[in-house]
C-alpha cells in the first residue's frame, strides 16, 4: 500500500515580523515569511553563486501564539511542516493560487544564536488566548467550508 507523505523542513531567516490574526471563532493564526539561501560554486566560472527562495509559513493555535510572541524579523528559524496549496478568487474575478508551508514546529536556529525557552501552560478549547501573544522565547543573535476572512481553513 502506497503512503502519501508531504513533509518539508527549512532553515532560513524571518523576512518580516509574524502577523497574528484571529478567525471569527477566535482561533489564532500567524503568518510569516522565511528566506532560504542556497550557494554553490559554478563549475565553469569557479565563482560562488547564490539563490534565495522565499516561503510563506502559516501557524495555527498555540503554535501561532508562541511564534507571534517569540520570532522577530531577521531571526534564523527552523520550520517543519507540510506544503499546502490554497486557491481563491479575487473581487475582480481573477483566480489566484499559492503554495505555503503549514507549520507543525517552528524554532530558533541555535547555530548562530542562543535561546531562553519558557514552557507555556496548556490551554483547553474554551480557554481564552493569552493577551501577551503566548509563550516567550528569546533568541539573541551572536554571529553571522469553514474558511476565515483570509481564505484559510482552521485545522
């Protein structure tokens, strides 16, 4: 029996501060951008070349709260999740589509930074979202059908 497995992990820099939003039913969602650089030596010119790929990352619920309160633009992050394609139609009737990473895990890369991690309290479905954006994690750089208003389905 064949198993379909859709998993992706990236390491890159946050291109903007996470944007925290809430669905009409109160489910938290964060979106952020991550830039991943790839460099290689051109075999013909013997010069180093570099290419950057940009990814949109979506986080839901407690992960969204914690990412929103922990990650800042420029931080090196590790993201693990799955690729999802989302399609919608603009008000002008144009069809749009995007592939984004729906994160299962997000954390600071400790290759060039340190982190001070604090465990958050687990919340139940009826508990309100924390007003301070959730858990705290600081990383100091030391070197180099039920869609919401954004067309997202809360999982």
